[in-house]
C-alpha cells in the first residue's frame, strides 16, 4: 500500500511534524510520497532525503534562528532566508529534487501571477526557501522570472499533487482552527497574524476533507509561529498526538486497503 503524507505550514509549529513522522515510523507506517508547504516543505525535504526523525530534530537544534532573521531591505521584507539555504546545503548535499530518496512536491505562491505552483523537479533549495517565505516577514524568492512566497497563502495542506499517486493520504495540520482571547488581537501584529491564520484555514478546509487520515496536534496552538526554541516540546506534541490517534489511523488505513482490494 503506497501511503502519501502532506505536511502543512505553521512556522515553528512545523517541528511537530517530526514527532508525527517518528510515531508513524515506529508503528510501521512509512509514507512513500511527500508534499509540503512552508515548515512542512522543510521537514518534507529532510524526510525525502532519507533523514531520520532524530536527524531532523538535530537540524532544528543546530540552526540558530537569530541567523535566519538576518536584516534585509525593509521594502522587501524583514529578513533574508540565506541562512536556511546554507543549512539545507549542509543537510542535503545535492540541490535537486531528483537526488532525493522519495518523491517530494512543494507548494509555492507566485506573487506576479497570483497563482499556486507545485514543484517536484529541478533545483530544491530555492523552492524550499520560497515555500517558507512568510509574507512581510521574509523576502520573496526569485526563481526564474517569478517572485515567490509562502505556499500556505494559497494551499497550506497541498494534498492535490499526491492524491492520485497514493492509495491513502495522511494529512498533518499544525495550524488548528482554535478561538483566541481578546488580548491576542489587541495589536497590529496580533491582528495581522490572526488574519493570516484565518486565510490559511479557509484554503485548507477542502484539502483536509480529501485526506484519508488527518492528524492535528491541537496543543501546538499554545505556541506561536516563531517559538523555534521550543523544539523538544513541539516534537513531543506531535509524537504524543499521533500515538494517541494510532488505533484510528491504523483502522482507517486498513479500511482503505480493504476497499482497494
């Protein structure tokens, strides 16, 4: 049975994807095809390159987020993603989708055309950077004649590229739809963040329904998108949530396999 997995964006919350993958692999569930957006594209690229969950967690621990937030021209965004490029070079020696051990599909948003694009071949590092370029936080990434930002603006859970290639798809959403208190939206940043989250929920709703299994570690809501120093807690949240859901995950996959037979 060929299982696909689609990993959502969510900033630091995406570290929970590593815990999810660890729990799945421990239970003999090994996704063979991956799609991802933003933080999900980073974890997806590492997994597709053959990295273990332990190695992925080391990637996060060894990455200084202060370096990622390098000062850039204010007119184009607050920070450069050059350091992410450097870290990807260290972790994945060859800059191409073709060098990966598993097929990978990454969603990116073309600012100029206003359309979603999905890349699965050619250069890898820039595509991961583009998918991770949160608007107004990071500079857009130039690829060819296009200018690209976070794929989550149009497709935060990109199941469509892999749906037809798999017998079953597991979706992992680290941007759960939860209410907030008034204090969380009493500033310009709070309002902007909340609006960004609501736009993501709107574009993810249909894709969630298209997945055969949805894993949504709700406790990630206690962490914001920039809590990169909380990697242990976020990993644990993903791992525990998946282990608790494991009986239902196995039942859903078994039902899907039975129907296919």
